[in-house]
């Protein structure tokens, strides 16, 4: 039986913490920034947890 492969698109978007939690960047901070309020872009800084309903699927994509 062949090895399972990591889904590279997911691997580039999600990081696993030391305790095994899944962290992701917030949506909406990539482009068209000039038209977005500064308050919004500050709120979108940093990372957040992957939603609990998505964790099993994302873990499977990461091969965990």
C-alpha cells in the first residue's frame, strides 16, 4: 500500500502548534488593501484557530 501524501495546498496555509492545535491566517488580508479600512486590516492581523468542524478534515489532509 502506498504512503499517504500531505496535501501541499493545506500545508502552506495551516500550521500545527506544539500542542497539536491548528492555526491559520485570517481571510481578507492579501490584496485590495487600499479600499479596506485600517481598522479592519488591524483586526485581521495574526492567526486564529481552525474551526472545530473543519479540524478532522484538515488533519486528514495534513496526514495526521
